[in-house]
C-alpha cells in the first residue's frame, strides 16, 4: 500500500497458476473465494461472459502503476504490465450496480449459479468483494419462502371449509333453495299437504283435525274441491279450495297434486310432504327422518306399493313411443320431496304442466311424480319402510314399533277392516281407525285422552 492508492504487482507465479476463465490470479482469487480448493466462477465476474463493467477502465485513468510505491520497494517509475481484466472494487468502495443476471443469480440458475453457491458459505469480506446482491437475494428467498408457506396454509384452510359446505347449486331462476348454512331443520320448515274431497270432510278430516293436525296446524294445508264453512273456521287460510273436479280420476287427482306443489313453492319451505286423508302423521318421526338427509342432495322418499318398477309408454316424435320404467312412492302412504329437487321438477310439475305430464303417460298423480323424478331428472326414489298405507297388512306392526313410524293408515282391505293392532283407552267401536288411541299413546297430555294415559 503506497501513499497514492492501491498497488498490485502480478507475479509470474500467480499468472502461471491462473485457472482458465478466472479473471484474476490465483493469489487474489484465493482471497476472494476463500480457500484455493473452493470452486471458482467462470465468466460472470462483471456481467455475462466475463465482459468488462462499463467504466471500469476509467476508474484508474491517469493513475500510474508502480512496482513498489512509497513502501513497496524498487521500480520507482517503472510501469508494470497492465492487467487484462479489471480488479474488483475495494470493500470501502460504493456497492456496484446490480448485475443484469440478478434474477438468474437469485434463483440459483444461469451463469451466476456458481457465484451464489460459492458466496453462500464465504466470509463477509468475500460477500463484499465484487459479486453484488447475495444478501439481497437471501432476503428475497426468505420472503418468498414465508409467502409461499402462508399461501399454502390459506389454500389448505379454504379447501377444508369448502368440503364442509358444498356450494354452487343450480336452481330455477328466481327460486332458490335454503342455504346449506341454515340452522337445523325444524317442523315449521316442513309443508304437509293433505288431499281430500267433500265426501270425506266429516268422516275423515274431523278425525285428523282432532288428532295429529292439532299438533301441526301451522305446517298442514288441506286441499279439497269444495268450500266448507266448518272447515274454514277451523283451518282458515290453511284450507285450499281448488278448482279441481271431485271425481276420483287421473285428471282430478293430478289437478290437486299440482295445486299442492305450487302452494309449496310459493311458501318457500324446505320440504314438501304429501299425505291422504286416511293417514296419521307422526310429526316427531317425520322430522327425525327428514333430518337424516343432506340438504344438498335431491331427496324423494316414500314407500313403493309395488315390488317392481312400474312401466309406462312415453310418446315420442313421429308417432313413436318409448317404454319407460321407474319407481314411485304411493300417495296412499305419503311421500316427501325436498325443495332442491322440487325446483328441478317445476318444468314438468308446476301449474298445468303436471296435469299434462300425467296425461302424457296416462298414470295417476303419485306415479307422475315418480316419472318426473326418475325419467326426466335421473333421480331415484329412497324407499322407506316408515310410511304405511291401507294396501298393506297393518296388523303386522307391533305396538313397540308404532311410535317410530312416520305415517299410518286404516281402511278395508280384502273385505276386512285393516287397522293397526293397539290396546288403547278406546274400544274398536269407539275408535275404529285406532287413530285416537295412537294419538293418546304419543301425546298423553291431550285434553280428551283419559287420565290413565296421562299417567
């Protein structure tokens, strides 16, 4: 070190030991890169391919190269051979500009790969010895790693919550199903439709109003073909007088079913349940059954009256027909459909289209429902043994099983009275349907039930 600046005297030994492609001698490169055994970079000291940094030659313009300087000894004014490559700046010099290969340098690829690998284990002096940006690149790598970790955690959390609450449900425009985030299903979310006719207002409906309808008055709607002042006083707006015929024909039955379906859609409730006027509905068992089905699935649940699919001829264009077969839940035992499926049925079941669909396959209302669900929408009936009609032998049900059944019925089957077998407070003469005895078994606090049942 002289008085005027930095003096370097390249020796023949250093020049002879210079590795190929290294811009400096062995002695200086050992100082820059640590031990002589450490790998040296090739061609990226000041940019790509070993190109000289712009202005490198001007940094030393006008200065003399001395062999020894003031204290270096010998050579006074002798000019040593000028090195072919520039020297890296001193540690005290300002940091050089960021090289053009910085992106590749930071990512550990391209011509700067070796420089980064070498600098990662070098000392602080080596980091400041002319290869720019190692600390900045380490900082960028650290920040990128932290950001990637946070992003992955966020994606995992989002996927977990998405799996809990499936979304993106396609429905009929203007009619949307209840949200999957809605609270637990309750009885007031269920729409119960009772189909009847004027001939049974007294003999059948009076019994239902005294028993299970008294527990589900807000959820139950009675659909009939004639007005009745007595029923109007007891039911109010829950008595729906349709313009349908009183006949027991396919068009008349389908007309009432269409009225039930449209009223349900207008009410915006979650479940549509249809029963006949000879059914007893157990609200607790019904709610328990409906809660078992996911809200995001299409649900059509009931009891088939046949042990095989029913067949029908479906008209096709050019006077052709196609034979179809499907399962259906018998209306005499009752069935339920959730709103998600009901909205999809609307193009074939809403308004006059239900009657048209029924006429198309020439089958009654309950068969038409099964046809729409299975043949038009590709759905499936969920058979349940908890629904019962007068077409089955009701005496086979044990008394212990009765509280678990969703619907029960009564009637005459094969010339005999077909009712449940139940020992109750009322005699068969007083209670031929056994509905009153059943109701007192389920609700012993009913005012007209004998006190023995209440105990």
